[in-house]
């Protein structure tokens, strides 16, 4: 066999491998995702309302749990007003639901949520449903020119915070040309080696946590390394994406940086289009918002495809805005803006405001050398701790950090600086840049 024929055979194998994984049971999901994105918004909305009724019926039929929760709304079909009488599903409710359907759980695949909003929750998932979970992510990759068979580098942790995780559990990575670089507590020490491995791999797509990709950027800059191959895109998922990360990653990798919003419980929820809008995966989830106690609107998601473990009006835990304005890309999918995590609030003098906007502003205003090395801990009302990783070659200036923090966090905060040797990633591999509680360091 000639080299060209061998390459062609390998490519054919990769296409076949992906087809088996994605299309084998997911032909319907793939086809609908390809088509429905171009439907007019009102047609999509009407069809989505129909899918919602189907899943409500499945939830109602599944047993006592949802029948009890729908006591006020009555049985499906539900009009919008009655639908809103179904109480929002918290993570604790979900755990109770899953205990009640433990038997079904043994029959399907398992997904575990990232656990960033509390204890990890395992979601039962059969393979048909799984195809729906990943179809949105796969469509998003294609918006950026990524094709089956393209080499992909995955930089994800154990949290299963990405919709692709269960697929990865099934996949023979080499067959589909995906390469994993696990984000674990030792990831940061291996950053330079991973960059060298990327050089050999020449991935068309890098997919992973923002903090992990940004750590590679720091290794590239510190080592004076140059990447010879430019990826088609870097897709970031699983953690909040800060502007400083997006800019540094775009500059260093020389390609578009794209945000995906998803979760282990729900699958793909939204994906950024080439016009910069985060489009809701309307074929997979129905999103709505309700007023939050401390201000803003909480995002609720109803999973439209998982009949094994229906999630109806599930509390994602984020504050956000859903918009139906048309996007320049022409897609009728609604758009989503996430403003921050509901529980991540800055509390002072009886007021509770979303932490995210101010933390974003503070981190973005820091000198580049401190990007990724500073985070905010909020241990008690009125108190902020600026944690900074000490660099061996630089004397940190705590006074300067306090002054910088005072410019953003104005009015009456007690601000302390705490040098730490290094930030530890969570067991999930994630690295939050804002944390409630004492946090602490090594
Ligand atoms: Zn768009």
C-alpha cells in the first residue's frame, strides 16, 4: 500500500469510527440538528413546544416522581401558564428522583455532572439519548469547519462537564483521531510537555477547559515556544470563560476561540456561532428564565430527549438572559448570555450582587504576568481575599494588588492578599478563579 493509500484508508477508518459513534443510533439527531438551525424562529419554537409535550408525557408516565410534581399543573399537554406551575427541579430534587429510578439507572450509560454546583449527580442515559446530547456539540464543531477525521486534542478533566464525555468512554480515541490530555492535579506541571505533544499532533481542534488552555498559553510564552500549525478553532467548555483567557488563547493559537455551554446532566446547551452569539441547542433543551431571589434571572432547562431520567425545569445554577433577536448568521436558534453563577454572590452590608462581572473586571485589569495566577476568595460578608501564586522569579507586591482590587471592589470591603505556592485544581480538574468559603492553598 502506498503512503497516500494508507492515509486514505486511515481517514476512511476515522470517518467510519465516527459514523458508528455519532450516526449509528443518532442519524435522526444529526439530521435534525443540521436542518432545524435554519428554520424560522417561530417554526422552531412551535416544534420545540411539541417536543416539550412529548418529554412531559414521558415524565408523567415514568412514575410517581413527576406525577407528584405536576399535581398543580395537571397532566400534559400543558400550555405555557400551566407548564410554569411545575416547580423548578433542584440538584437535591434530582438526586431524590434518581434514587427513585435506581433500577432504570442500571440499564443505561451514566453521566456525572461537574459538581461545581454541589454534590455530583449521576444521570442515567441510554445510547439513543446520548446521540442527542452530543449532536449539538458536533454541529458546533462543524460551524467552525472541523470535520470527522480531523485530529482533535481534548483537555478535559474527570468531571464529565462536557457533553462529549460519555462518547469518549465508548470511543477508541485513536480510531477517531482524538487525543486526550487529562486535566488532573498534575496537569499544570506537565504543561510544557503537552505543548510539545501538540506540536507533533497538529490538532485541527483543541477542546477543553479555559484554565487548561490558558495554562498552555503560559507555558508557550514562558518557554518562548512557537506553534507551527494553526488549529481551525479552540472550543472552551466546562468552566466560566474570562476575557483575559479568550484573548490570550486567540493570540497564541492564532485561531478563533469559541465558547460552548453544556453540562453533564443536560448535554449540549448552547454553542457560539461565527457571529459571536451563543446559540441555544433548541433541539436538545428547552430554556426559560425565572426571577432569582438576589436579582437577575435563573436559567431553567428542560432536557427534551432523555426519557430514562427526565429533567423538567432543572436549575442549572446560572443567571442569564435568553434572547430571540435574529443573529447575523441567519440561524433561528435563540441566543443565551450567561451573567454568572447564582450562588457566587458578593455579600456586603446586606446586599448580594453577582460576583462574576466584578471578578471579570478585576482579573482583566491585572498585568498580563498575573493572568491565571490571581483569584478572588470570598470567605465572609464584606471580606475579599486576593490569592496570588508566587512566581519564583518575581517579588509580588501585595500593596499594588490591594490597590488594584480597591479600584474594582469599591466601598467598604476588607481586602487581604494571600500569597500561595500554587493553585490546586479541584478533583474534577477545574480551576475556579472565584470561590466562596475559606478556599485555601498550599
Ligand atoms: Zn449566530
